[in-house]
C-alpha cells in the first residue's frame, strides 16, 4: 500500500511535465546516477529518486547519500538507462538489505496554480541493468505509463559496433562470468529464469525488448498492482487517501528535493548496460 501510494503521488506531482523537460529527463537518464530525497506535500511521504546510469562510483555514492538517513522500507523511484552489471548487482543487494520498495517514475515540481486531470502520469524508463535494480525491491510496482526494457550484456567498449568488433577468449570468459553473477542475483532477488531468457535473447545491435504487462508478472518484476486490481486509473488513490485530502492533493501537491534530518542512531571487468540501447566490456561490461 505504501508503494502504490508513493507511486501515485509521483504521478500527480509530474503532471505538468513539458516537452522541454522530457529532453532534460532523457539526458539525466544517461548521466551517472544521482540520488535525491523527494518530500511530497501534503499528506504524502517521501521517496528516493534514482536517476541515471550505474557506474563504478554509484555504490559508493549511494552509501554517502544513505549516511545519516533512515531509508529502511523507503520507496525508490527509478528512471535509468542501465549501466555496470557488477556495480548494479552490488547496489541492488544494498537496497534489498534495506527492505526498500521499488518503482519506475519521474519526480518533478509542478505549477501549483494550475489544475490538471488526476489520471495524467509521467513517462519514465527503466532499461537494461535498471531492470535488475527494480528487482531489488522487496515490493515492486510498475505504473502503466512506465517503459521497462531489456537486452543482453555486452563488452562496453565494443557495444556500439558489436558485430564488427574483435573478441578474444578472455572476453568471452568475462561475459559468461558476469552472466553467471547476474543469474545468481536474479534468483536471489526472487526473479525468474524468464527475465534472464528475455534479456539474453536480445543482442546489442537490436532494439531493446519492452516487457509487456504479462511479462512483468511472468518475470516477477511486479509484485503489486493495486490500480489493475481496482479497475480504474485513480481507484487506488481513492482507496489510500481520504476525500478531503484528495481534493487538496490533486490541486496543490508539490515535490521538493530536501534532506531529512539525520537519524539519531544508534584485472576485473564488469558487465554494464546499453544506455537507451545497452552492453559488456574489458572496459566494463554493460547490460
């Protein structure tokens, strides 16, 4: 319920997106991953926005971002074109240890002076290794407007012209090793062999395969879908929020990037992913 509530809140705060912002968002998906804390007002909890590709620095960047924050059980919202296979696996395991919830979406500030229909939803993408980060969520939700796309891992430094590139036995060993790591991770996270099959059937010189709603369930990438269960685009929102709150929320919801108060507390090559396309390497391998 918390995940669906956050996902619907994200849809509402993104209603005013423009074509200009769409171009900016596309570029952000191809830059190194950035983590932001998004607080939603009113009557809505916050979430973590994870936008961009996974690089060798991303797990460390996340550790720095997480320091002093209570992120256990938080919703993580993905908009990413993929990235490093091994670093995405390391990041995904961190997220699973925190018991996070994952979804796909964009986090935007809206013009609160204007009202827009409540069924407008953001367009967001989770491609390549992002799909395996989505799998890291203890609970996983994919809105109808999101695009989830898969393809093979490949040598990163040869992904742009994979057919013409020259390969050695060592290169094949690296790819096969990383496929093994990815397979173990997939099963550890509760994914199915169908996810690996669908991904590994798409070579890097072909367009990514977009998973259908049926395939999202077949691969276990979706574990909750309140909207589909209730039969209307805004029924889950109605179910989660009282009417007075809904009336206010639709007209004046605002997402702001902020930092919650710190909690009082107690020669290896990695496979990476095609950005918008995807792959693996003796420079890192990508998916």
